[in-house]
C-alpha cells in the first residue's frame, strides 16, 4: 500500500475528503456513513473533516453540490444536439456508477429537500438553453422546454435505473444508440409542410 505524500494544501485535502465521502455515501448513504471512516479513506484526521464541514449532513450536501457542479462542467448541455448530450450523460453514468448510487441515496434521504440551489440554477439554465433552441426551430415546440429537459434526463438515465438482468440484454453500444434515437425522435421539430 502506497501512502500519499503529506500536504498542507487545504484544497487538496478537501478534494480527497469529497472523493472519500462520495464513495462512503454511495455505499451506505447518509445514515450508514461514519465520519471516522470517511476521514480514514481521505487520509485526514476526523477533526479536519469538521474544519471543512459542520457535520455529516453538511458534508452530504457538499458532495451533492460537487457532483452537480462536476456533471454540469464535464457534460454541458448542447441543445443543438440533445441526442448526443443524452448519450454523454449515459456515458458519464456508466463511467461513474458511484455517482448514480450516491444520487439515489441523496434522493431517498433528502426527499423534497433534495432540491438545492445548485440544481435549481443548473436546471433553469438548461431550460433557457432548450427554449432558445425551440425558438430557433431546432427542437420541437410540442413540449415545453421543461418537459423536453425532463424527457431527455429520464431517457439518458434509463439504463442505470434498470436491473442488471435487463441491461445485460442490450449491449452498451446499443444502449447508447437507443438513447440517441429516442431523444432524436422526441425532440425533432415537427414537419409543418402540407
């Protein structure tokens, strides 16, 4: 086992803390997580955890905010190509199953309180982007921008919501293509010619 070099860099320690917390919360949720275990995973002292976050619940929310920020920056919306955007979200879910598990725990344990400012602003920006594409005639006007976003997000995550028995029936490349095809059909502008 290799040990990481000691550093006085607080941002590096905070990053390790968030990564360790993501793994812990993805495995056992908020109720099952232990600050001591998280600190050990992050290779920091339990006391240092409290210098970054007031407690386990604030840390849980901090991980959520970081996941949202990372997803928005790594998979930015492209309203001109929503099928590919949905496919890239799917790719991110496959590459980071711990994020999917964490988000499931977050929704379960936070419920209605799960709507945080980071998500609200991210969703508003996506809706504005989709609405602008609808105004340019690139996307369907049959659904509101909010409905289009909900459809795209649901389709992008449909395979991670299924059991392994179901996902095993469709190879990953076909899963990705199914997502692209479904989003393309749902968001294509209607042909209004006679």
